[in-house]
C-alpha cells in the first residue's frame, strides 16, 4: 500500500462488549445450517463506544421479551455448524445484561 | 452519446414454473419480444440474473440462453447485482446502445427461484447480504427489513396497521393483471392479522419469490422509427450504492443509494417528481416502499407511510403517485433477478397506452427503481414517451 493510498489506516480497538438494543426481530424462516436454532432473535446492537453491530440475542428465557433500549453484553457462542460433518463456527452473540442480586 | 429507445417487450407470466428451466423461460420471453417488433435477431443480449448459480447451479446464462433461443454467436453475458440484477442489465444495454458500439440489444431478466425450496432458498438468497457480518449470524434479507421496520415504527411511533395500504394497493392492481402471481384482493384489517415471518414483517408484508423472464428490445431512435410507431425513450439511467451491512450505515432509516440513483436519473432526464406519472418502485417489503418514497422525493422524512393512508388511495392508478401498477413485487410476484426488467416492461406498457385494466391515465413519464439487498444497490431509469 502506498503512502498516498486513500485506504483507511486501521488500528486495534477493544470494545467493552456492552451496548443497547437498537432494533431486533424474531426470525421464523432460517437459512440452511440455522434450522436447529430457529426461531431466533437477531438484533442491531449499538455499542457503548458508538459502533453498531448485528448479532443474535442468546440466553433468552421462553416468553422473555426484548425491547429497544435493553442493555446487552457480548458473549462467545457457537454460531453454526457448516453442513452435517462440517466445521463449527464460533463467534459473538449478545445477551441481556444479567442483574446482580 | 446516442439516445436509446425501447421498441418491444415480451415476458412469461410470473409464478411457479415447475415445468420450465431457466433457459426455457428466457427463450420464451426473448421470442415474444422479438415477435413484437418482427425481428429475428439482435446484436447483443444482456442478461439480468441473481441466483442462477445458487438456485440452479448454472452460470454463463448469456451464452446458454442465446444458444437455446436461436441467437448463437451474438454478444451475450450476464450481469449480477443481487435483486437489482434486472435493472443492472438494462443499464448495461442502455450504455451499449448509447456508446455507439451496439445498435440493437435484448435485455433479458430471468430467474428460477423454485429450483430451491425452504431453508435452501433462504440460504441461496443470503449471498446478497454481507457474508462476514450478516449471513454468518443467520441473518436474512427479511430479517434486515424487519429490523429497519421496527426502528421506523419506534422512531415515528407507528402501529403495524399504517403499512397495510401498500399491500392493499399492490393486490388491487395485481387483481386485474392476468400475469400476476397472487391476484387475491386484501381486505382492510387482513394485513394486521397475517402470521409473522420475522416480526414486524408478516406474510402480507413481504413479496413472494417467483419464477419468470421478461425481455425488452433497445435500439437507436433511427432504427426505432422502422420498428414501432410508439418508441419509449430511456431519458435517465443511474446507479447508486450503499454499504451491504446495515451496521455500517450512519442512518438506518435513509436509503442513500435510492436517493443518489434517483436524483442522478432525474437530473439526466430533466424531470422533477411532480412530472412523474407513475413509479415502479421495489416493494419487496412495505418498509422498502415507505423509505423509497422518502429517499426519492415523493414524501418527507418519516412521512412515506402516510401515502399508504386510506387503503393506499394516493398510490392507486388514479392517485397522485401510482406505484406497483401491475401489482408490484408483492402481488405480481418477485422473480428476483428478472424484476427490474418486468418493471421496464410494465412502464413501457403504461407509456404506450397498452396497460389495459392497469392503465394509468395519460402516462407520459415513468420512473422505475430496482433495489439489491436492503437498498445496497439502487438502479433508477426514467422512461418517456412522445415529445
């Protein structure tokens, strides 16, 4: 890459993993490799540092609802398995911030 | 640059064509279009197709369909731009004629969605999303539309019912179009009771994937005079783009690509929204219609939904801005990569006064806009007849 390239210079930045729900949906018709998880909740999460990120919402109890503005935190989970004997794909999901008793 | 005219059209009905393959659908539309102007061949063919590779395990549709349709040897290739592939092919044909390199071309849109079913089709469609940041999480286009719609309802404090006019209008027009996929009328109140696919997007909100092929024939004004009494001129053609991933957008409720492509096309054509007699927009979901009307200057920000008031009266064939005049994606059906060419064909029929029961009175100028993904690609054309 030349010095005059307009490509963005990137630097490492660590997020806190905390944010709030900007929008969400409960997906009923999944793509292949996601059937087992359906229905599942997807959300756009606005991180506290300002960036937006799309991810699944996990660890919701049955009948537990989600609202725009709910506080969520990032967790590492299995996203999918590629095919029957395929590679397991790990990545980030979010869950509601646990309240401490 | 030369001017470009549409002189002939042809299409298959939109629906489930279990008995026909991609090449058969394509050839049927091509033959109908050639017959409409009594031509036996053209110099080139540009094919719009989005999912032939994933649904039908078939690429190289240009050569494949040219051969099958009896046009072996001509210049032919496929243009892909997700669900906007049809309009991308139209733009390619427009540039070929305008440049002077090609004199007469066929633009073909073709798709065979029913080669894939269930979760297999959903996965196939997801190649139009951002693979690394969206599809990997199990996202679908419907889910993206749903998240945009929920945020829109939240920001403007709207209930689900305000969107029903878009669906009622589409089906009212599709009801009298014999080539439409779902011709049933939707009664007021029915929309809000439909089952959820990805809430708040329900069964009566999203357009159905379909099979179909549509073709238009483009040429120069000089050659057009020999072929037809009523050529339709392409007076504007422009493409706009935005990020694929919703998370990379500064404003979730603004269709930047739709705005940029529409305004470039208006400028090129020298028209304002007030002069546009009908608008074939990309109503894959009602929220797409609302945000498109806002981005393209037909409604203020946050007000696109108001045009759907009173069962979509303002959007009807005799309304202030008719949309989905043959049923749109929702009722005519969404033959994905072919949709943009169906839009061109429908606008052509309107401007030449051949739209039958779907006719918009005195239509002289039409806008058509085809979207890829959640408006990551937007391609607008302005068509004009007479003067």
